[in-house]
C-alpha cells in the first residue's frame, strides 16, 4: 500500500502489473505437528522506460583513458548511513536496527533528472548505484569492470568508517573528468535535497591497487587482480559444481592475467565504406530468410540483408513443404538461429530432417545448392542444420557436426574472432581482421565424425575464436564451446556456402554492441559480410 499509494504518486510513476510476493508462506504437517515457513519480507521492483538515445548508455566500467578523473558519491541518504538489513549486518548474523529508506521521494526524482541532464551533456563517464554492499562494493565493482586501481577517501562521509563503507542508502557513484567536476558539483548543488550531499570520493591510480583511506589511516590497500580473484571465488565454486570444472577453473584463473588487454578490434578493411553504394538504383536480389518452428533469429538476419541492399523475404519451412514458395525464385538463402524443434533431435537435426525426408523439399534444396548463381549462409541453429545436409551441398563434404559445448552450458557472450583466409564470398576482403562477435548456443563444439575425420585437415575453415592477445583460443571462455583450434566457421571449396556458430547478423550496427571502440560509425564491421554477398551477385 505504501509503495502503490504513497511512493509511486510522488515519483510520478505507475505500476502496470504486480504480484503479491510479500506474503509467501508454506504450511505442512510433520510428526503430527503443523509447521510453517514464511519468506522474508522483500520488495523487488523491475522498471522500464523509453530510451531516447541508446548511445548515451552509462555502465559501471571506469574509464582509464579519459585523462584525470574523479569519483563522486551522490548520497540520497543525506548522511544517515543506516546499517539495518545491510550485507555487513548479515555477515555478523545480525539484522541491524534501522534500515535505509526513501525519506524524500522528491529528492529521488530530482536525482534521476539530474543524472539524465548531466549524461545528455556528456559530463558523466561511468555510473553505479550504491546498493548491496554499500560504497565498498560499488567502487570495487567499478574498478573490476575497468581493470583499474582506485584510491578513495571516506573522510567526508562519516566518522565511522564501517558505516561509510557498507551503508546501503540510496545513491550512486559517478565518474567525471576533473575539468568537469566543478560544473557537475554545481549542478547537483542546485537540485533541491541534494545540496551538501555530493562528495568527492577519490580518483583512479596507476598502481593497480584498491585503496580506502579514513582519517589519515589506510583501511585497505590490496591488489586489484587479487581482490577480483577473491571476489569471484564463490562464483567459481558454484560454477565448478554446475558446469565443466576445468572450464570454470580456466575462467577463474584468467582474472589473474595482468596483461589482458580486453576486447579490441583490428581491421583489414574500412568498415564505414559501403561497397554496395553502386547498387542503390538497381534491382534488389531476393534472399530467402528461412525459419522453422523454434527459430527466432529471422528478424535480425532480414534486417542485415536489407541493409546490404537485398530484398529479404520471410520464408517458413511450411512454405517450401506445401509448395507456396520455391527456392527457384531466390539467389540467396539464409538459415537462421534459434531452437528448431527444441533441439530434441540434436541441434538442427529435426530441421534438417524436414528437408531430407520430404522429397519436394529435398529436391528444391539440392537444386538450389547446385545452381552456380546462388549463395547460402547458415548461422547458429542454421549452421547446425546445414551441417546435417552437407551431402547435398557441393564442396561441403568435409564439414563437421556441432555438439554439446565443453562448458556443458548455453553460452551467450561477446568474444573475439579472427577472419581466416578462405574462398568464402561473405568474408571476402576481411581476411586477418580481429573483431568482437556475439555467440548464443548450447551445441557449438566442432566434432568430426569417424567418416569425416580423415577430412579434418582439408575442411575449409573461415572463422576462429581468438583470445584477447590475438592467439587462437583454446581456453574457456575465449573459446566458448571447446572447438579444436577455436574454429567456428566453415565454407565450401567455391565459397558460395558458409556456416558459422556466432551471430554476425546481431552486430551489423554499432548500436547492437555491448562494447565497441568509441570512434566507430553507425555501421558495424560485420555488415561487410552481407555487403560482400551483394557485390558477389553482380
């Protein structure tokens, strides 16, 4: 009631739907006695709102390449630093006394508006709310994300360093350039309820240490990488029980790589050069964007081909099986990612079976693959499906099949990939490029069958995972599925058909990336694949 009728109206927001999860209670009988268990009271609110400019997204990652910067704490708790219900209290098996609260909803609303205004003006570099664990956790997580040391002084926050470090009052830590600090402080000072409650915490250091100081004493000064390793210990232990333990260990130990440069991009081509510009006024070739029950990647695939000046046509397998559409009317075929038939017959197996065991469909696909004026692209589930049909595709005899990831888990992450020299028409002109690429699959590990193992060396690979140092990835998670040598894409001898487990269609625009170099333009580098196919047509 307090949230719905008091807090929300003051914030100017509404609750469109809700679930009563504040009174979950289980009752049962044991040894003739009635027992009950009541869940601890908690309120979880998930919010949504329109985003006017996705390029203005702020993350907790501290920026170490923006010159001299400062960290500021915006304290909506107004110095109260209440510890009731905090993570610190729970560590000592206590609940504490008074918990933090939203004492002034108007200040919370004005805080949000101030952050939006400063961000729109380009004054903020990083942002992290102060919540579970307080300032200590907030600053550590920002340092881990940015892989940079920080030095923080707590003198302005509280006489009690524990309260200053671990209070979970409302608020946030932001990173600003030192040249913008006074302007940012002045902006907050003019906001009702925030004047006097914005404090300069500290700055980045070049010693790779996380340091907290108070009243002339050093409370903590430990190595960034060692703390990150310790921080991730619990996650590692759970992951080792749930997943492949060796994969868990490899990911855990990677945190100690002091020289890890992180994601990067190296081009062998100009990603902003539109090689399809000469075809603006020409007829768009038709490409069939093929899907089946459970496939979900057709929209991104169609958008990528449309951007490359194709006419993308939505084609369902039922259209082929029923004769409503024919592949004879297309020059391109793209089989999309997803979970066809729930992968119950093996990833892509059921989808391939609907082609192989239907004479009309089998003949159409075989004829299409034989035509020298056509191209085929298979991504993720579509890659797995085409691998099952390799006997119908000229020059694909040595393709492998794709099996369960080494980690034993569905892998969805941004990794590094290298474009290998190959005849693939899609990767023409991209050889040698090292680029971030997204993966989302549970069965992506390359495996050559007994019959095709002798062809392993002759399989035409076109794409492989590399680590952040640019070396072929053998370890997890740089190699997310355990494929030997990091190989994740193959093509035919003539290059007209290519298959790959990663999703280039999900990164044809820079805006689709969770990380990218700031100097990139609107076109993502993987759009070049689809443009290369358009050039090949003519």
